[in-house]
C-alpha cells in the first residue's frame, strides 16, 4: 500500500516544503556525490550522520568496541542531529522521502504558515532523532534521512485532515489498483506498521531502517501540531473545503 497523492488543495505556495526538498537534493548531489562516489557517500554519512554511541558518549562501550561499525573514525556529535536530516543513503531513500514530504508537507505548511512550519519540521526532526538514539544508545551505526521529520508531518496531517482522501496504490500479486482512502486509515496503518516492525527487531537493529525515529517523529507531530498550527489558516481552509468533507461523509469515507 503506497500513497500516490491526496485531494487536499493548498491555499498558499508551499515555499518551505520545496526548499527542504531542494536542500535534500542538493546535499545528495553535491555533498554525497549522488550515490556515484562510494567515498563521498560513506564519508558524508560518517561525518554528518547521527551516530548514537558518539552522541551519548558510549563509543567503545560494551558490545561495541572502539573502531566497530562502518565509521571507526567518527564525526561530529550534536550538530549531526540536524545535518543527518538532509542526508540519504540511496536514490530510492531520497525519492521515497521526498514523495511523502510533498504529499503531506504542503498541506501541513498550509495550516501553519512558512515560518512555523520550518520550526516545526526541525524541532520534530530532533525529537525523532532523539527517539532513535534512546532506543539504541550504544549503536555505532549512523542514522541519516529526512524520514523522522516527515513522520512528524504525517502525524500532523492526521490531526489536521483525517478525512482527506489519499489515493493509494495497492499491488496484490498481479492486481494493481488505486483506491481513494481516508487519510486517517492510511496514516494509522503506516504508524502501526512502524510499531510492529520495531517490535520484531533486536535493540539497535533495523536493517538500516530507524523505526523508532519514525515512531517518535509521528508522535511528536501529533502533539506539536496543536502548538504550531495557525487557527486562522486552518479555520479558513476548513471553511472553504466544507462541501468536500460533507461529500466524503456521504460516500462513507469515515
């Protein structure tokens, strides 16, 4: 099940959403070599990725001797909580994150305004990174990607627009169909999938996926949206979309 787009139009130009997307692409191409240079990719991940054991000061602790992991030399510590949000590990990692950011980010920015949305994104990203670090404080593996902050955007979208339709791709063996589903169903399904996945893994594991960053980011978004949303913008948008919501109720999308 993969979301393709929603039917929730925006009222303002999504400036910050596009700037974040542009920053991620620029970092991927010019700092990480677009994935074509193994040296640039590995060097950037080690130097600018968030390594839990370095941030917590547990590098060389029990189970993780000094020099263990892909980054024996280490990099920065606390600044990587921010820099890691703009790094990615592959083209698919980058494209997948930016796809979700575009689907849900423009509407959340619409509800907050540009400045509040930027602060929300960065703060929620920090909470997401902190959740991952708390789940694996001894891990020598660097965490990179915008998915923690994007998870927060998805949590905020759930609170703001639970009945908006999200057109979702289903692939079942040879059957490929696109269905319009209510946002609350798509987002809660995604969140429960992260929780289930995190429980099946050993602490500090994840096969390269920081599930606890997704969980922490999502919950941060659900909570912080009540502080960062602009009541004026949300009220105006909901007033203009009342007919659409009533139509959704009439079709049973509850």
